[in-house]
């Protein structure tokens, strides 16, 4: 069983969302609505993800670029530092496991081989795993820059998985579910109310897909 990390095992995007709200407050644009400012940030994040990847450092750069594009006042160094720090501070927040994660992993690890498959900046993601205390449950932790079909096929090959029998568990249609299905895996979709907007996508009707409402429900099926 392959399991995602951010917003599947622990809270993650809520901290980015709070930083974005604080950024929009600081920008205080006179004519653009909050949604219009957010749309600009979304565009910049979409364009830059292939270059800078994911994580707090990339997010801080994206906030800075958005500020430089939209600011209605002279761009001063202290303001840029403040904007960058809105992103950087996320690495300092306490890591909160989602409900029933630890107990459910105890249950699953006794019955299945578990792999943690997460995307982002490698050092940052591995630090999250360490802080979570969940590493002992997993046979291996794999960090990738992107979770696309090629990444899943590589994981299947390198971990010697039987794709038709292995399951990918996650909250993101774009990164956890659709590419896993396209790579030949089965998938468990556990929606999170604060999944990053750029991870949203339609989840297709597929006999290999299981939709659950909580991580704890995995006990009922596995």
C-alpha cells in the first residue's frame, strides 16, 4: 500500500492558506478582490511549479513574485522580507496528524507493506516524516519532485510492486489518484476539505477506485 503524506497523514495546506490570507491583507490592493489576487498567485504557482517544485521555499518565491507584480507602492526590501517570511514561517508550525492516523497505520502495518510516497523538496518532506513519528510504520519513504504517471511507474518498477494489486491512498485527485490509476494502480481517495486548489481535478468513475471519508475507514477494507 502506497500512502501520501501532506493532507492525508498530517495537516499541511491549511498553513499555506493562512499565509495567503495574511499576504492578501498585507498587499491591500485597492481595486483587485481577494479572489483576483489569489488567481494571480495561482497562475504564478502553476507556472513555477515545474521550475521550482513544491514546498515552503518555492511558495515564498511565488508570494514574492505576486507581490512584485501587484504591489501599488514602492517595493522596499523590508516589505519583500515580510512577504517571504509569510512563506518561510510554515516550516516552524507544529505538525498535526489527522484523526486516527497513527492507530490506523499500526493496524495496516501489521498486515501490509506500506510505502510513503510524497512530493516536494526532499529535505523538507523528510523532516516532516521525522517530526510526524510515523516513519517506523513504513518500509520506505520515497520523495519525488512530481507525482505524475512517470513517477508512479518508476515507483512500481523500483519497489517491485504488482501494480494491479497495489493501492495508492491520498487526498489529491491530480497527484494521488488520477496518475496512479493511469499507471495501473488501484486508488483510495480520501478527500480533505482544504486540499490545495491546484490539486483539484475530476476523479473519474473507475472500478479500481475506492472513495472513503476518513483515514480510519481503511481498516474496514484492508
